[in-house]
């Protein structure tokens, strides 16, 4: 089985973000097959997405989107532990 994940990073702060790295974890055996609008990688259950050259800067109040495709077997549990540049994200 497989799925596509689309993630939106919104800068809710007052200053621009110049360069970002998003990390999060899966609880199951989800495996990254490819990604876009960033450089995607996976180590164990941790997925890392680094900005592309064209979307590195996120102005205050602005957002960028990135996405990836995954395969899995068994249960496809939702990801957890999102962080941008090492700071935990609570979501919208």
C-alpha cells in the first residue's frame, strides 16, 4: 500500500525564516519513495525535509508546501513529533 503526504509550513512568527529543516516520525513501517519542493530523506522512522533553493525563505505570515510519497504495510499510523529547525510544532 502507499500514500501521498502534503505538508504546509506556515511562519506564524514576526521574522522571516531563512532556511528550514522539517523533521517528524512515523510509528509504523512507512518508507519514503520520493519527495518534492524540498530534499527528502529518511533514517529509520524519522523523516527529514530540507528546503529547496527556491523556497528557503518563508516570510512572516507566509507558507510553503512540500510533499512526499510513501509505501507501507500493516497499519498506517499518523506521524508525530513535528519540528522545524529543531523547534517543536503544535500544528494549526
